């Protein structure tokens, strides 16, 4: 029996990015019917798919290992209360199906009895005999035992372990795993959600539940009115999905213009060396005041010095918006950057207060189903890393590629991260180049792109010094890449900002 799935669920079941299935829909290899795909068509495209290949069984099996049990239960499985609600919902659905089958069976049996009565009353024997045979064959076929569709079984299993959330009016979808709240799961999936405190105080993450049920995960102080409660409003930060499918009505940010300017006093969590001339600065926001930003954007960091003066500098955020409390920055040593001078001199230590203003910038992912190609020079990998993590969360690009130019020794300080992405993710590949001359290095990068057979039907994101961005941009345009598919971020030269 054919089972119908959304593109999101189908991609999750067969273990490919949504962008891959969307490309197959555009090419005609996969047919959409009212926005859904059939398990029959999926199995034709992926005839060798096995439950084990998706990782579902392994993830569940690991839970039996006491060494990993608690951590994996928290990450993968919902709480006992939520799990019980989802199982109850599935049981109700199963009970409805059984009741309908029993009624159909009773109807067929009654029809058989009626035919027998008509035969006794002298109805045309041949017609009644044909009708009797038809009913017998239909009933035998309906009650016959056949092997369950593998993808259908997997889908039913997923409905208990993870909840699928559909957002209206955008139509975006994301899943809720483990003990995640709706807000945490939505941010992790790359949605541009509206929120503020994240702890149930401000009410900015208020949404309306259109279909399905939610369960409260933590107390909240924001007072929902009786009218709002009656209309199904709830707070995403304090609830999770109680049913296997949930539909929410909310407005998402359409771009940088929808992200408000914020000022937050953060705390330095750590300062660590990435390379001889590069430091990782890890800031953490208060629990009640998180930084809302888009991947690829920048913020201004401010520090008060012992002599009473302040230093400020603009840096791109190197971390993903999905972890809005932990902000990472890659800071290079530069004599004209007073913030960097203070950092490398040991003047910024864990526990210090750093003020964050922002975010700013429009170097963000655009709506597209094309492959994504990222190119960075030196610390230009900071906004690129944020974009890549966001793109991986969205899971909509058919492929992602990173080309990273380092102009100084030790410049590829994220080589292990790149290797881990490449080994874990089929659609990700990378190439690292070392060249002290920025312009020549950009030309080498362009040749490497062509050698890897990238055509112009990609979206390109370039970040680094002005010379790097200009040279690579010119090469792409000369190759015929439309300007609308090239997105650039020039890292500004420090000017020694003091206040």
C-alpha cells in the first residue's frame, strides 16, 4: 500500500539532503502529488535503502549502552511525558484504523449474507455467483498478509522519536528531537525566528498552534491572555511538540532588515590560540538576553580598559545562530586594531565583560536551491563558517564546497573541522590552498574551482580582504556567473578606533 510523505520526511528516511530530492523533482525523476511523494517512487529511486543506513537503529541501539545512555536519551528521545503523549496519539490512530477495518469486514460479511439470501429467493444464479466470487476475492485480498513497506515502518518509528513541525505561512519544516524546545529545534534547523529572552519572560517567541499538541517543558512568567489561550497561542521557548506532527503559525524574519539592533553585555568564556597570529574569542550572553543575528552578520565588540578608555572593533560572528548564547570570533593580530592589541597582550581574560552591539551586514544566505560554493581568505573564514553551519542546518542545498586560502603559516586553523564535515557529510567537500600573495592566491582558487567542474549554476559566497574579494569576483564574472549569484564580504582594515 502506497504511503505518502513530505519532502522533508522523505529526505530524512533515505538519508539525503532535501535539496537532492528537490532536484529530482525538478528533473522529473520524482513526482510530487499535492506536495507529497510516495514511498513507491522513493524505493524505485533508492532500491537498496535499509533502515540501518539511515542511522536510526544505530542511534536507538546505542541507548542500551550505559556509557552513552543518559546523554543519547537526552539528545535523541523526548521526555517520558512527551513520549507517552506521542505513543498515545499513535495508539489512537491505530485504534481508528482497526475500527474502520472491522466495519469494512462486517460490511463485506453482511453483503455475503445478503447475496446468499438473494440466491435463495431465486435471483439470477449466474449474476449472483459472479458477485459472490468478486466479494470473496476482494475480502481475501484485503485480509491477505503482505510484507510491510519499509519506508512506512521507518516513518511510523520516526513519528514517535521525533516530531515534525510545519510552519505557516512559509511552509518550512523542522524536527524536534530529544528534550529540545520548539525554539531550540527551530533555531537549530536554521529558521529565522522571532525571540528574545529564551526563558519565558518576554513573550517575543509567541506562536499560534494550528494543529497538534504541545507540552510545557519549563515554567514561564509571560502572561498569556485568556483570548490568546483560546486561540491556541503558546511560547516556543517553554514548550515542545507533544504530538508527532505539529503546525504553527508565526512570522519569520525575511532578511537582515527584520533583525533588531541589540546591545548586550557578554562575558568572556575563553581565549585560545588558533594560530600564531589568530585567537579564538568565546563570548557568552546572559541567559535572559541572547543575541539574535543571521549567519554571516557582524557585530561591534567594546571593551573598557583600566585607564577608563574604551576600545571598539567590528568582527564577523564565526558561530551559528542556532547557538545564540555562545558567540565565537576569529581575531587576527593587527597593530591598528586596539581590541586585538588588548587581546594579544593578555588584557582580555575569562570573566571579563565585553559589550556587543549589532548585528549588521547583509552577507547572509539567500533563498536558493542551487549548490553553494564558499571561498575565504585567512580570517574571512569566520563568516563563511557561520554560513556553512547555517546551510547544514537548513539541509536544502544539493552540495556545499569550501575553498580556503591562507596567506600565512598555520592559516588553516580549522582544517580538522573541514575534515570532519567532509567525512560525515556526503554533500560537503573542501580544498585548502596556501599562498602569501593574496591576488595570485585568488587566481589559484578560481582555477581550483574550474578544475572541480563547478559551473555557473551555483551561488558563490566570498569573504576576505579587499584584494582577494575583488580578484575572485572578477574571475567569476568573467566565467559568466551572474552578479546576483555572487555574494561578497570584505573584511575592513582596522583603523584604530578609540573612545
